[in-house]
C-alpha cells in the first residue's frame, strides 16, 4: 500500500530542526536554447542543439533517449557541473553559474564517500548548510535515514550495503539539505528489478511529501512513464527534444499497470521511429 | 590470545635454537655470544641509562624529522596534483630524489651541517619527504571524479573540497606513502648514526658502532634486537591501526 504521509516527526526534535524539515521550497527551472558540443578523437559531437525546456514547481519531468543523446549532459548543465556553449539555465529566476545545494544530483553510481559511515554521508551536505546547529543536522539526517528505511544501518560502512541500499543512502544524502530541485541521472539503472520497483514507490512518495521538483534522466521508457508528469523524448546527433508526452495517470503508479504499458509502448514507438530515421541518414 | 601464544612459542623456539648452537661450540663465543650474555648486556645498559638515553635520542631524531617530512610532503603532494606545471617540475624532482637511496644524503648533510643534530634531521626529512609527496600526488590523482562532482553539488568547494573530500579519498595511498617514508627514514638514520659520530648525542646506531669497535658482539646483537623491536612496535602501534581502519571502511584487504 502506498503511503502518502511523511513519517511523523519525533517529539525529541528541536524546534529549529522541525522548522528545517517543514520548509518546503519548490523551484522552477527554465532552460533557454542551450547548446553544447564536445571534441572527440573522431570530430565534434553536438551533444545538445538549442534545447529549451521549462519545468514548473513541484513537477516530475523525465528525459528519455538512447545513450549518447545528450540527456545526461543537459542534467549536468542544469546542475552547474558543466557550462553550456550557448544558452542559459535559470533556476528560480536566477541564472545557474555553478553547482549548488539547491539543485542536488543523484548519479547512477551512488558516489557515497567510503571514508564516512552511512550517517556521515547523509550529514555531509547538511554540514555545509549554514544556520543549523549540529544537533539539528543530526536530527534531520536521522529523519531522512528513517524516510528511506535505513535507520538500522546508520553506522554501517558503505561497502557493507547492497546496491539498492547504497542508492537509498544517496537519496537520503541528496534530500537532507532540502534542495529545491533534485536531478537524477539514471539512479536506478544498475539495480535489480525488485529493488527498482521499491524505489519507484519511495521516490513518488518522497516527491509528493517533500514537494520536490525532479528532473529524471533514464533510458527506460517504462520507468519514465511510471514516474513522470511529463516525459520528454530526446533524439541524438544533435541532441534535441523531439517529442513530449503528458502522463495522465493517477498516482501512485504501479509500473506493471496496463494503462502505463500503453503509454510506454507509445513512447517506445516514437523512440524507435527516429532512431530508425537516424540509421537511414547514416546509410 | 592463540595468535599471541603461537608467536611467543616461535620466538621462544628461536632463542632456544640459538642457545643450543652456542652450546655446540661450533663458532667462537666472541662471534656468537649466548642469548644470556646479550640479555645481560641489555640489562646492564638499561640499568646504567645508556640504552634509554640512546633510544630517546634516536627516536627524537626520527620523530621530529618524520613529522617535518609529512608537514611539508602532504601540501607539496596536493600542490603537484592540483597543478600540472608543478607536477612537471616539483613532481619530477620528487620522483628523482625518491629513487635516490636516502643514505646518499649523509655525506652532503655532514658537509652542510657538520656532525650535528641538524644533519641527522636533514637525512630523516629527505627520507620521508619525497615518498609522501609522490604518494599524495598519486592518491589525489586516483580519486574517482564522481566524488568531486557529488561534493560540488552539495556545496563543497575550495579548501573544504580538498580537506574533506580529496584528502580523505586519497588516504589509502597517502598512508602507504607514509609507511614507505618511515622505512626510508629509519634506514637512513641508522646508516648515518653508524658511520658518523654525531657530537650532539649518541643514538642506537652509535652504540652499535661502538660495539663493533670494542669487539663486543653481545652489544652489537643486543642493539640490533632493540632496533628490530622499535620497527615492529612502530608498525603494530602506529601503522597497523590506521591500515585496519582503512580496510574496514573501504572494505579492502582481509580484516583480522
């Protein structure tokens, strides 16, 4: 059964930790005509060609495409980890110039720090957030560990966790500083199907409860249809947004539902369509 | 406990074997003294203070020089890893000097500083420094880029990024470099003490040297035992716990 409520907050929490957990700061993103090319050994690759995109507050947007279509590059640009050749990314009305904790990234690998234990990893971003007392940081970190169901493992070493647990810790670490935007780059791609399904439930629940704006990159069409309010289809060489699907299914969505399969097969048809066209051009 | 007992039995066996060889009178007692006479020497030297004094002097040289080597080596290694221009210059020089056996610094140190404490410190620093520089540089360059990216998005930058992410991520490399530096420093200090009389204080190496001059084999072997014990203790007390912590956290190697 799907849980819509947030885990009740303990009475032991200090008032400022409560405040920190109750602040909900959604944001909107505007990507305006962003282009980016890379030089490789065989020549220049146009990873992104004048891509424009708007994401509204609290929206869940999925970017889908074959590998190498530039969707991860776009995510990195939104994160501020890479600079576009031209164009502009605005987050909450301000241009993005560098990475920042209001737009946290979750990568395909968990990228957890092996020199810290689980709790230490979740605390990492929080420690960089000013205006909190250490006690509050600890409370907030423990809250998010509870949210992803890993309270029992707070003092475990990273290498002792399974792949799914690692991604859960990475999710808690990304959520803990309360970012406006969550950028997810195929975070579940390396996991087994069962663990993935659990995490689809988790992420929908947390997204709703914490009112995040999420941009989610994947090559899995079904995953995109399950999670996204909107699914944007990328075509490669040059990377462009080719088509847009609005998924009008009630939440929480079950990845195995028939309606969802209908959306997925429509998206898949389009995806195959222009991948084929690309092949014809190449011939 | 079981491991301690097996180690105790092994070393006890060695001493018994030694005593048996001595009793067999194969070699002259001048060349192979009995374990009892070595123990007697050590007891006497401990009682009149020479042993404690010499150990203190040697350890002081070693520790001060070692700490200086690390204090300069770590930042230098970080700098060579950060800027390629420094790697091509300072890094290449470090690599070259690291391949130089550190005992080769002894003649230069004596000419520069005379038979003083400064010469000994210089030799130890040279033994430590280059290994630490190279290991830190290698360690930092082997930090997976994803750690850096993850830290950047969480708002880490500049000093914080270096101290809280890159340095700890490079720790396994740095610790093995520190261990190598320790070994180099220890060997070169012993060589220096044996071959040169340092006027500012007699260390363990000097006791070893005097033992040879006086044909006192029990002193030579006794001091060698002390030197071995110091090396073992350094490993067991200082390096082993750090390495075990790293193995436990990183999940590498066989935990014991």
